[in-house]
C-alpha cells in the first residue's frame, strides 16, 4: 500500500512518514498542494490513500482533496488537523485530529483501506 502524505511542516511530515513506514506502508511526500498534484497527475504512480494537512500554504487541504478526486475518483482521503472539531469534511472523506497516536492513525487508515475499497 502506498500513501501520499501532504504536510507543510517538515518535522510533522517526517514524523508521520516514519510512523507510516513503521506500520508497513510505502510513502510519498509533498510539502504543499502543488507537489501533491504533480504526484497525483502521474497515472503510473499507484496511490492507495491521500493524507493531507488542512492548512497548506498554496491551497486548503479540502481543495486539494477535491482536485485529487477529479483525477482519482476512488482515492481515500484522510485530513489531519489540529482543529478537527471545527472542520467540515467533504462526504466520503475522513478526519484525524492532531496530535494523534500511532495506534489511532493505524486504526483509521486500516479502516479506510478496508471500508472504502
């Protein structure tokens, strides 16, 4: 399973990637929506899930998710936010609040990958 992690905070991105790799996932990373869109546009690049921060420097995570879904309609999307309580998540997408435990992230991704297929 290959996951794309979009996070503008380098430390948070590196920690998230490290956790996901420890959980057995292959990861790709992007520091902003522009980088993520270039990866998403590459139809030869397999992706099983998009995990994105909500507050990105060049567009919102929600806008990125909607663009991602036009390119890859079945791609599961997980938003990560420190403001999870106040966030409106588009239908068919999921949310995890920051900070999150390794177990919570593992369980959320596992449920998304088994239920959204």
